[in-house]
C-alpha cells in the first residue's frame, strides 16, 4: 500500500512539473502575443 502511494506521489510531482512548465510557456507566449499586437 505504501509503495503504491509513493508511485502516486511521484506521478503527482510529474504532473505538477508539467503544469508549471505549461503555465510558464503559456504566460510567455501570451506576453509575446500582447507585445507583438501593441507594436502594430
């Protein structure tokens, strides 16, 4: 049971990492989109 919980926590860590990267990339992309839009 404890081993299964450890695997689950590991998956949760991976998901959080992917989520954080997605938020960072999305934020930068959104900023660039606004920046390019305001230059025109």
